[in-house]
C-alpha cells in the first residue's frame, strides 16, 4: 500500500519498520495506555511483532486493515497512529481508531487526521458507514469523534478490558450521506 494522506499540518502514511521505536514509546505511555485495550507492551520485541503484522496487512492487495503513522509535516515528528479496519464487504462499513502521544493532545491533530481518514473511507474505499468506539471516560476521544460529525448511537456495558477494569463503551458512527464537519 502506497497511500500517503496529507493535511495542512500532518503526513499520514503507512506504518513502517522505522516506526517500531516510536510505537513502542507511544504505547508505553501511561496516558495512552489508559484507554488502550491491548495495554502497555511487555517489551520492544512485542511492538516489533505488532508493527510487522501491520506492515504485512497494509501490503496485501485486498487489505481489510489500514494502519498509518501520523507525523507533523514541519517537524517530521511522529505523533501517533490512526487506522481504519474494514468490515464485511457487503455492509460497506469500517471502524476507525487512533492513538496519540499526550504531548500532542488538544491541538486538533486527532480531529484533523480523523477527518482525512473518514474522507479516505468514503471517497477512496467507497464505504457507506464508518464506526468508532471509545471508553465512556475517554473525554478526549469523545470530543474528537463528535467534532468530525460522528453521532453517538450506542452505550455498551462493560465491553472494554482496560487496565482499570471493564469499561462501558460508546459507539459512534457517520454515514456517507451525513454532513461531515
């Protein structure tokens, strides 16, 4: 996959072997791990395996999961991850997810990159529906999802296995026919 998605401030490109250390650092942060269902990696080798799997998946001609690194264009600095995972082809749906280093929270980067991924999903992948979920305590992600025009459709009890215990989940979605913000 050679898909580079750029915004005014961000370069969103397929994850690469060069990102292993960045991803390890990102996923080792307590702030990031708080709402990450996979938790903190045991060591860098665990992250290496994860990133290598993402690279293999991205390289498939008929990939169902796209994983991107997000970098600041001006500083050429890794700030996080964003992905879109396709559902069953017949349903033309997908789920988006993202993780950012807390030092880059509240600067609009997650919103900017999510808008770009949603555009990619509807325009390039011809999807009908894009979904996302987040822990009900994850105020930052809730804000990002709502800023891009996603609507809260569900409250699922004790769905997410977090470090703090089982968390309820909010389900969000946007349709190709909905207004994007």
